[in-house]
C-alpha cells in the first residue's frame, strides 16, 4: 500500500513537472551537460545513507527507495527529463526540520547545489527504477511507545509514551 501511494505521488509530481517543462527544453539541455558518473559518486556520498538505489549499491534506511518510487512511472512511459526535473526540484524544496511528533529524519534543503545537483538529478533520472525488482527493507518506526492522544503534543517517556530505540 505504501509503495503504491509513493508511486502514485511520484507519477503526479512527474505529470506536474512535465507540464512545467513542456516546450522549454531546459531539462534536455541540463541532462546533456550533466556528468552522470560524478552524480553517482555524489549520490553515494550525500544521499546513499538515506536512499536505496540498486545501481548505486546503497541501502538507505530512512528515505524512500528510489527504485520503487520511479519504477511504476517509468513503466508508464515517463521520460528521463521528467524524472530529472522532479529530483532536482525535490533537492531544492525538500522539507526542513520535522515538526514535533513527526518522523525525526528529514532531507535538508539543497543537500547538493549547482552542478552537483544537476549531476545527481541526472544520475537518479537515468538509473532509478530501471530494474524490475528491488530490495524490500522493513520499515521500523523511529520512536517506540504509545502515541499521545490527538492534540496533546508529542509523547514522552515521563507520560508513558515514546522511548527512543
């Protein structure tokens, strides 16, 4: 269910990106000048601790599995330019620090910038989700314990709630 929701979200984002990029050729130009090998190296260094991607050999533990996220849209015919635009935008606008009570790990905005962002985006656009299967990893909660009732704020060990694993 979760991977289906993620795939649907990616498909919607790709469709929006396609509309935004239609007719301007920006993604094609950026993809043609990107250094995909440098993008792979930077992805492994900066992104691989969080994101799983078979081609990179990464087994991230907190971010989305990019192979799973991009496989369905790729099967539906979305183009590399659309993947490129979505990844580059996600790098730029990713969430800041999480709100209290939410999952405690968030990708910092502009984790890579400039040509590095172009290279990483091109690498992910070219290789994410190209193989039919993926390494499924168990998702474990970041916090153990009983969640607080709605509206009472985050649970703490003192009130019998959350305990950091």
